[in-house]
């Protein structure tokens, strides 16, 4: 949580942190400011003190919504940024010590800025961290009730849209080739479905920030295939629908997946789905407070391995079929956050109180033309109970309203 930042700074021997860039679509800046239309800002927070944000004067009122101290400053042009950034450090009496640098900024501008600051302030040591190990990822790992409420709201929006997609698909006519047909007689494609998804999300004040996965047949067997826009929706083919929208402006994400087969399922696809569902249910039944997240990844690998599937723990090298990824991850202002479930992750990835995680086992066989994944997001509550943040049915076969199997 944000209240952990000072302790984390002390642990890492940081005297201050500097965050660069926009307040929107920039998780470290959004985390401290709450977003808003603030561009190319510079935020400084000394350990034990409130953060101060320096921004264009025209955006001062937007910046003031953050509740932080706002200092209108000309930072828009590169020469202004280089000149005024030195003055900012002098004004904050930050002339020596260790400063962590974060945020999203043009890389060339950032390099020029850092060179300028290092030359002007030789007693300040500027530190960089890998994103996954940064101080912000550790602070963001646990969420307060307000953050969880926003993620829960995103879950409600997500499942509403998923329900509309299911209704949209099942209401279509089917031709003799088992393809779904639109009113004008043209086949229904993935592009058509994704256009609807984007529309329904926008109507609810959310955004398809990183796109969505809607893949059928062979592509459903490739975990991160977003789907071919020209692919036609057909009966009896597995569809992996992974949707991960966020609040507009770069806010909180939700992460959710269902696997469907329209009209009917082949025996092989039904078996694949049943195995994934059984493993998903076993994990959910056994989630407990303060357990190492890696233990559940090992559980999934053991279960799938016993059924003859390749997993990261029984196969060396890159996997292209079987269980090819890890069980889940944290979710918040970033789609992927701590804790991490990968079996090779550090031993500090525990399911402590107030983390929000995904559980998403899956099996993938692209050469067999099928794949299956189930994913939900859960909150490990302060009382130790684990709460599903948005409910939605687990039906695999979706009956078509205008078709009967011959």
C-alpha cells in the first residue's frame, strides 16, 4: 500500500523517489496522484515527506485533485525541463543522497535529463530498478479497501460485457457449414465480436487498454494469440475469451477468462475443459492466507503432469503445448503485478492479506485445434478469507438459440 512507501524507501536506502511522465497510463505516477490530465510532470517525494508534483501551470487544477502539493513549472520543452529540473532539486534541498527514478517518459528525453542532473548534482546518486522488482511493485502488491472496490467494480463491468458477448453469439443464425451468420448473410467474424466488446466497455466508462483475447480453434491453443480478426465463428470449436479492461485514464484492471464451445463440444475438447476445470476448482478450494503462491503452481503442474500433459516442471525449454504458463499473478494498476506464482520466483511471493490475484490454469494444443483456460480474480481479505471479486458461470458449451444439432 502507499503507506508502505517510506518503509520500502528506507529498506532500499533511498532518500527520495522521482517519478516522470503523465498522470494517466503511467502506473507509478497514477498511484501517487490518482490520475488526471497532467502531462510530462515531475514528482519528487523525499522519505518521510509528502510528494510534490511539478507540472505545467495550465494543468495545475487537474494536479491539485491529487491532494499533493502542486508547483506550477514550465517543463514542456526539453530546454525548460533540463533547466528547471535542477532548480527543483535545489528547491527541495535534495543536493545529496540516493534517488530512485520511475515512470513513463520518452527514453531520449530521460537520458538527457539524467545526464543533466548527474552533472549538476554530483553528490546525488540516481538509481534505477527493473519494473518487476521496483519499489512501486512492492507497494502496489497489497491493496486498501478503496482499491479493491475499484477492482471489484471493474469485475462487475467485465462480467456484464462477457454476458453480452455470450448473448450476442448465441442469438445468431447458423448455416449448413456451422458458421454463424449475420443478418446480411455475411459470416460473423472475430473482428465483429471485438468491435462489440470495445463498444460495450466504452459505454461503461472502461477501456480495452491492452486489447483482448478472443481466439478460436488453433489460435485458442496459443495462450496469447489475440485471435485472427477474419476468423469466422463456428460451432464446436473452442474459443478462449480473455478480457482485461481497465478504468479509463490508466486506472485499475480486471482479468478474466472463459472458454466456450458454441452449440456442442467434441469429446476431446470436453475432456480438455473438464481437466482444466477440475484443477481450477482444486486450487480455489485450497487457497489459504500466507501460503507461498509457488506452491499452487506446483500443485497445478503435479495435477496436469499426472494426466500426461507437459508442464514447466516436467519439461525443459520452451513449451508449445500442454500447460505452458504459470498459475496466476497480482493485478491492479498494472495488469501483471506481484505476487508471482512462477515456480522459479523468489520466496517472497506469498498470499498475504490484501493481495488481489488471478487464478488461471489452462491447457493448450494448437495442432489439435483447441485450448482451454479458466480465470478469475480473487482478493485475499484481511480476515484471511478469499473472495471471488466477480461471479460468472463456467458453462463450456453455449446452446445456440437458432440451431439444432441434426
